[in-house]
């Protein structure tokens, strides 16, 4: 998953002083007016029996006229880690699939990664728990999402009308690149080989973000993607004949996502990301054909049909996916369901959190004052005049918590708008609990610490993990590290990194170490190794990575990283590859990695580090 350091829904809290430019929202209501608002809400709320899936759908029947004939119903959430939100969305999906004919579920998750979920719900390959993790977003790796995936699989086993599962996000290209290369290998092997050479580094999360890619290499990637698009257009008929119409659509969509991801970096744009997500929803609707009805699962900030305005962003208005889809599909075909809560637990980066009751001037507090613990509110038919309309027009604050949360600045995690401008329906949960993450093996084996200097390059000491190194692992299908003595071209020790067969064609495992950058500053650092691989599938293989991190206390950025020249190593014969980086004057730490991506094994030996002048060409 790409670094989300710049993403609004998961960003770092700004200082409270920065909020002075934000207009005030609803202040504490006079008692009489507040009582009128609460009384109206009590009389018009649509109580829900439970959030628990599999308990019947009769209480959801009042949603039928609110959903109407919409092609797209977007289900939001006020946090990315609330059990009751996930469960209630599961119930709404059960209702929409079984009663209203919806056949597509699409998540705020990378498109290529969710193809593994689709493979499970349609064909039974893999299992629901690993499918949840395969989406690449930690907040979906939960028991609640796995239960939804299992329900979809059960539906498809017993019904002719199948439900498909997709993603519409584009923050990682790894899985999409693997799928694209695999498709090209089926229909155009020569193009596949050329694309693998230029785009192969995108198959691995180990090779850094696109902010690290030199401009010339980025341009070469975009040019190759254009070549691929031209081939999709020119060869559509023969490619469809070799595969199928839907396979052609999905492979081309993988190419689109790869292009979007390359263009997203190095300067992240929330609005560009949401424009891409809206485009990807349109592409899925087109692929599935006229009449398809889709359910979207994402944060409130993405699905709301009004512009985004939150404290964490100093109140700047941002165009989001929901506002684009509403404008393009129209009010009849796009319905947005927001979710709100008053107090309780949720998951976010760093662990589980609990917040107390919302402040009195928050929308969430007024909804809680109804005394109804779980209900839906029809926002489309609020009277144009009266106390409720006046209250909503004053744009009350509402909780707005994304992937990250800082409890010391709790009240900064809020947005404000007239809720009628954001959602057609609002679901409210008075008290919440944290979503339940699926227990996984640790991604890190060994102690992560920075060495004073490069350590144990001959891989001689240590059992399981060589001394001075640690393992970074895919936590669904972990990679195993083993040693072979006297097996390198020079007769030295070799380390093997490999993964047993997995239903996931992508994933990463690496053996890494960190060391002090000071002796290398102002020089070009070249890391090389003898390498070979057992990588039968295109888009998989072995690679070297070298990264440089800034001094502590500076703004966190992705490491400056470089993959070895020549792309992924797939050859069973020994080759020597190198990766190089110019170490800047403010560098604090260097990281080197021996890495394997996908269902493959890689062997590494005869490691070498060289310090060259920065003008030296390697």
C-alpha cells in the first residue's frame, strides 16, 4: 500500500491555531429550538432493529423508496474501523442484492488487488479471510469484511444472478501490473515481454513509490502504457476471441489503473485520486453493461455528493468522487448513504481508540439526543422550512475520522456542511465498537534497528535470519528464508527467499538491513549481488532495492529508492545485478533489500557495496 502521508482521510492533524480561518458551525442551540429539532427527528427516524447481518431485512424495507431506481448506491462511513458501520453496510448490501437486483459490490480498494476477491466469490479460489487481506488496505482486513465476502460467495453458490466484487481505487499499481502482464502474455507475448522490462518494477511494493522514479524512467513507463492502450484498441477483436469480452475489459482497466497510479505521484492530489475513482466506477458500469446496479463501499468523504470541507484541511473545499458521480449520473441514478456515530470505539492506524460523546454543537450529538440507538434518516424529504431545516442550514459539525487518528486533537477530525447537501440517507449508530482485525503473522521477523555500518554482507552468521538483517513479509502468504552454503558463483553462502504456492499472484518478501548514511553522503552508493530465480509467471521474480531516508524530525517522505537495472530477475541462471542511488547531504539512514515479488523464489549471494562519485555512471 502506498504511503498515505498526504491523504486527507488519513492525514496528520494540523495545529489548532490553523483553524482560525474556518467559519464557525452550529453553536449550542437554545433549549427550546433544540427540543423542537430533537422531537422532529424522533418522529421521523427510521429505527433499525440491529446492525448484525443475517438477522432478516424487514426493518430495511423503508429504504426501498429512498434508493429508488438508482444505478449506484454509495455507502459511506465516518471512520475506517467501526464494526457496526461495516455490519450495517453488510445488511444493506444483503437487502439491495436480494430485493433490488444489485449485482456489483465495489470497494475503496485498489482495482487489481480486488480481482482476488472476485476470483473467490465467483469461482471459490482461495478463502474469504485471505481475500479480505488481499485488498491491500489494512482497514478491510477484518472479520466483518471477510463475513461480507463469505456471504457473497454463498449467494453466488445458490443463485443464477451472480454478484461481482471489484475495487475502484488506484493508489497501488502492483496487483494491476501483474494482472495486465499476465493477460498480455496470453494474447501478445512479445508485447508482454517488452512491457515486463519497462513496467516490471511496478509489480513490487519493495521498489518504492513513483516519487522515486527518475523522470526519464517515468516517461518511458507512460509511453509503454500508451503502446499497450493502442494495442488494446487495435487488437480488440482477436484478443477477445482468445480470451473473452470481460477479460479484455478487466485487463484494460488494469492498464488504466497503472497509468493513474504513475500519474498520481510524485505530487499527491486528493482531487486527482477521486476523479480517477469516479472514472473507474464508470468503467465498471460500462464493463458490466446496461442495467447493472452497483453498491460502493468507501469513506463518507469519498461518497458524499457535496464538496469535501473538513478541519484537517483548513476548510478548503475539495472535489470528491461522490460529487462527480452525482453530477455525471444525476440525482436519480446516484444515492449517497452517510454514516454517523456519537461515541465509542473504532480502529485506526496505531490501534484501537475510544471517544466520548460528541460535543453539543455536533450533528452526532443531536442525533444521539433522540434516544434511538440505531436508525436511518431520510434527508431528501426534510421540510424546507422549520427548525430542522434551519439547524441543518447552519452546517453542524460531524465526526470525520479516516485511516489515522490523533486522540490529542480529537475535535480536528470533523467536517461541516448542511447534511442535506452531502447525503440522501444518514445512518446513525449511538455507540460503536472497533472493527475486529483478522489475526495475521507479523510482517517483520527480526529486530528492526539501524547498524553503524553495513553488516554481514556474506550472510555467514545467524539462523533463520542472518545477523544484522530482518525479514519484511507478506502477512497472508509469508515468504521463507533459507541458506545454502557454497552455492554462489564465487563459492559463498546464498540466501533463498521464496513463497509456497498461493492463490495471490502478487506479494512481497524481503531481507533488509539499515545502516548509518553519514559515511556515504555526497556519493553514489551501488549495491550489487549475484541473483537467480524460479519465477514461472510474468511479473514475478527477484530484485534489489536501495533506499535513503532523511534525518529524524524532518517531514516524513518515501525513501529515495532504485531497483536494479534490467527489471525483475526471472532467470534460473546466475546473473549479476546492481541498484544505485546518490546519497544526499541530509541523508540519515540507508536501507538495502534482497527481495522477491509474487509466487516466486529468489537466490542471492556475493553481495557488494561500492562508494562512487555521484557523477560516475554505473
